[in-house]
């Protein structure tokens, strides 16, 4: 259960949690065309609260909306400020921020025309997405029977609500089979991403991650790429196959919710030594240091409350 907070920002004003409702004919509820974001705020080492890469997340929200042909009736600055204010009014010094943009009720059918656009921002406390244990010891992944979206079937650069049907089906299947997370291949069989994370592999200190084609171009992925470059590891954004993962020294997942989570097993094969490797650990430590405002080099990534 989501841990309830006092107030939710909805269409420009704060309302009580239990009042944040929509009509049953909300267009997005029927057809899935809505866009959203997931952002984390960290309690930093100096006691201040900092939202991680807020601008990049709100830019992606507006880009998703552009791709989805939804006009957001607020400016980027207004949404950024509302994200921070929602944390403040709820007294959260750390947590997850979920802005969601949806097409409201009006006409039905797949041409919503002038239906109003609704915008809401919800905040809540969210611990380790794949569990504390996974952050420390690694997670167990299974290649999904579901394929990731074809780039001309769904708009994969956009964080569109309906895109997540694919993720929900894959995740449920993986969990039902006793794994923690689903690895998705693209329509040609190459490694794409996990149900809610991007993926990286390390072999002989050389790092590979799939290029931004069928994947969501993750903001954590972008942060990790910057860290990898700063550390002078070799990085290729290149397609690779699942068997390259089996023989990797290290594999890890990245996402706002999942942060940097090591992978210790894929399709019942142990990855490397079976526990998080040195490259993954170094990147994970640097990522958390950056997110908690401990590293000057990455201070521009943080937007303090
Ligand atoms: N791929 C997918 C499919 C995805 O959903 C996410 C984020 C990422 C990659 C990583 O993107 P980024 O967060 O910008 O680094 N998944 C979000 C949703 C999680 C959920 O279950 O809800 C998230 O991590 O917030």
C-alpha cells in the first residue's frame, strides 16, 4: 500500500488525499493515453532535501506529452515548483514524486478532441524498489516471454501510461515464476530493458548498454553514463544479445525507483561471482553520493526544496 499523505496537487491546487478523484469516463482510464513521471527526492548529507534531476524529468514529461499530442495546461516552471511544494506541504524530506497528465471525461471513442487535460502530482515515501537486499546483494532476473514494444507500435521515448501494460504483464509473469524482475528483449531479439529499469553489463571493465531505440531513455541511465565517463571506463551504447549477459562479469539495472541495483542471476545463471562486482559497486556508491548531494561534481543535478 502507498503510504498516504495529507495533500495531492491537482490542476493547480492542493486537495485532500481522499478528494483526489476522477470521473469513470476519464479518457485515459479507458484508452491508456496519458503521460507520467517518476522522480526521487533525497535527504542530503547536510540535512537539506534535494530533488534529483527535476528539470530533466519535467522536460521528459513535456516531451512525452508532445509525442502523445497532449497539451499540458501549465508551464514547466509551474510543474517543477508544484513538485517541490507537494513534498513541502506533506512534510516529506525524502520520497517519490509522481506527476501524471491525463485526458479527462468528455467524448468517448479514440478521438478525444476537446476533452480537458488533468494534471496531478502525488508524493509518497518509497523505499528500495526491488528491496534493500537487492541493492546490497543483487536481484534475480528472468527473460520475459513478452517482447518490448516495437518502435512503431508504441512511442518508446515517451513515458506513456499505456506503454506500461507490457511492463505489468512481464513483471507479474517474472514474479509468479519466482524471480524479482523481467528482462525484455526487443522485436529483433536483442536486450532492451527491464520492466521498469534500463540495463548495463560489464565485461573486462568495458561497459555496454542498449542504445536508445526501444528503451525508455532513462534519466538514471543518463546519470550513470556521466559517472562512467568521469571514471574513464569504456562505454558502448550498442545492441547485444542475452547470452552476452550470461557471460558478463557484472550486470546492473538503473531507474529512478530501482536506483542502481546489481543483478546476481539471469535465467538461473549466476552472473560473475554471484555478488555485486567492483565496477557496479563503484558506480552505485557514486550514484548515491551524487543523489545525496555529497559530490560537488554533480551538484547541478540537485534542486533543493
Ligand atoms: N525503463 C522503463 C520501462 C522504466 O519504467 C523506467 C523507470 C526506466 C527505464 C528508467 O528511467 P529513469 O527512471 O528515468 O531512470 N521506471 C519508473 C517507474 C517505476 C514504477 O513501477 O512505477 C521509475 O523508476 O520511476
